[in-house]
């Protein structure tokens, strides 16, 4: 499926990842083609606009991240600075919409 990422976002993501395409939330993102492919279920299934917008928003925020080496460790949102107060909202807004797809 095609996604509409702004050129600036694509360039930032390429700088951060250093690789193309790359895996993101169970999808493969090809920044050169602006294409998102489901890596978990190779069947062509309908993905609603809400999910596409959610992924687009996550990628935009990800593109603004500071460059740092990957640790390979999972971190709970509540363990981030200031994350404890926002964890419930984060689960409702970021995790549950994606969770329904799986």
C-alpha cells in the first residue's frame, strides 16, 4: 500500500535508519517507494485509513528522534521521563488502534 510521507520526513527517516527498506511495527517500509508492506500477513488485506494515519503519525514523530545507538531493549512508556502520567493515554491512542489489526 502506498503511504504519503512528506519528502522531509522520508529524508529524516533515511538518515536515522541508514537502511532501506526497514521493518516497522510488523510492516516493511520502503522509503524510496513510500510503500508499506505487511510482513506478518503477506495476503493483501484491507487496512483502514485510521491505521494508515496512525502509522504515518508515528513515522513523523520517529523522524524527529535524536540519533542514538539502538540498545535492543524494550522500554515501557511509563519508564520514560514523564511517561508514567501519560501511559494510559498512550495505550489507548497508540497501542490499542494497532492491536486491533493483529
